[in-house]
C-alpha cells in the first residue's frame, strides 16, 4: 500500500539563522559578547570559595557563573553521565540536481517531503529556492539493513557509508517516478561542479536521546558530577549552574 499526506509545515536554514544571531550580538554588544571559534572547552572545574566555573581551553581559561551545554552528540565529553543518555548517529546528506521534467511548482523552494517505508527510519527531502534548485536528500538508515549499525555511536563524520550513499544517489527518480523525473539535468557552463545528478554527499552527527525526548533545562548536580559554585552575595540572578539543550533526535 502507498499513500500521501500533505499539510503545511515550516522550514528554516539553521546555519543562516544561527550565524545571523551571532553577527547581530557581535554588532550590538561589542566588548561584552565574544565568539571564540576553534576553541573547545576541555574541562570544567571550580573552587569552593569562588562564584564561577573555570573552563579550560587551548587558548586559556574562561570564568562564568553559568554554562550552557549545546554540543548535542558530544555532550558526554564534558558530562560523562550523559554517555548513555545522548549518543551519536551519523546521518548522511546529499545535494542533487532535479530531473528536467519535475514541475516548476515542485521546485519553488516551498516544498519538502518525507518518505516512509516498512522500516522505522525514513528519508527526507527539501530543496534550495534558487541556483540549480538542488534537492537536499538525506536519510538512508532504513534502507541498508544491518549496515545501519555502523552509523550508531560513531563520532567520525569525516567519511560516508557507501551503502547509504548508493541508496541516496539512486532513489529519487524511483520515488518521483521515472516519467515525472525525466532526463538528468545538465549543469550550466559556469558550474563549478562536475556533471551528474549527485553534486555532493557528506555526513554529520545527530544527537539521539535514549528516550527520544530532548534534554532542556538545568543539569542536576548529580548528572553534572560536580557541585555548582555558590551565588555571589551582590548578584540577584539565578544560582550558578550548568544548563543543557541537546538530544533532539533529529527533530531540530
């Protein structure tokens, strides 16, 4: 059996959203807001007499009364107790040229699709509204059998699973129908990409919550495995602590 459910949804470009917020904060709060790129936090500590955490980095230490853990699949690096609560799954994504016979209304940048099959996993598709109207097609976890086990718990997003790439590279004409897809698109003369449907494939880590419910809020001291600094007497704010926003299980 097959069927389609259509409804209105929302979409956002996460990278542009986050970078625009950071850019605005840098402009409006010069001297107070600092963005330290390529500067991982390697450890967290504090002294019993201090009101601040001490965060060690390769470029020196940072002192702060509050810490927000937004490292998602890497949360257990600084919160070891989250090792089995939030874990990584390597997700695969691709950028593909649409077939020449797809209707213009399907390529206006306002549509997205989810393709379910007999497995629990699914494939997902969205598109870019300009340029070659690339189809951004990801998933493949439910289509490769036991090969999916190689993606669970891995932290290496520098390579791809060839079985999953093979599925993503060949599925779109079948999903849309050969007649609806038509011939493969020919890149423009000034294109920097090689000919062919698939322009690029890559992977990224998704933070999976063990119960598929995200972790949002203050981290209890028991899970942080360290007590929080005491609150300064002259500060009328929330007590110092660690906070987390992670484990959205792909539903960003």
